[in-house]
């Protein structure tokens, strides 16, 4: 084993619940260790999630920005051009943040969805991850992580649903899902 210190690429993917929650936990751990964290939510934007209020307590040590309008690609619908424009803007901000070295960790929440929906090119993301400053950690979340990114990542965790309260007719709960 080597004792090398460097920024890591982590992916939280899979059909189960907890991808964003796990990323937030890692981000919270980073803040507790004196690191600065930026979390960009690529598609979220129409709901008010509890984490938006929670991170305010950390000031500029943990910044969370919703970059989208909410759920996209519901059913077999075509992607709205406005959602594509918002993803492109989110990626531009993400790339600038990663390259700036201002952040110790950048969380790209739901970026895997944007890639799997054809709204963002995995090769472009991979190139940015390869050329990032040495000590910047990046976490990518969302189902269907692209194989190119999985290969590039240092750690990949796949969340698997065993059962979910929704299957029993229980709707999303404040503090659990939002």
C-alpha cells in the first residue's frame, strides 16, 4: 500500500435510495476536516429539500446550488431544450469549480442522469476529471453511471433497493426523501 495523498473520484450509483445522501455524508465529513465543499445539483430545482437549509450553517465551507428545474425525462418524453441548457450551464460551473482549486471537494449530484439522458457527454466529463488539480475530490451521483466514468473512478458504490416504503403506498417523508 502506498501512502499517497490525492483527490479521489467517487461514484454513487444504482437503483437504490441513498446516492445523494451518501454524498452529503461524505461532504459533511470533509467539512468537519476543514475542507471546502461545493455541491451542484444538476437536475434538482423545483422542490425545497432539507439539505438546502442544513448547509447554510456551514457558510462558505459547504455551498449547495440547485441548477435544474426538477424532474426531467419522465416516461418516454423528449428532453426539453431548456433542461439541456440548464445542464450545460451546470456543467460549465462544475468545470470551472473543479479547475479553480478553490474547492477541496465538488459533488456533482445527479450528473449520471444528465449523462445517461444524453444531455451531457461522458467523455467531456472524463477529460475534466483527468485534468483536475491533484487534490480535488469529486463525487458523481445518479443511476446508470457511464462505464467510462466507472473505469476512471477510484471508488464506485452501487446502491441496491431491497424494498422501499413507496411500495407499501407510503409517500415521500420530510427528513428522509427531502
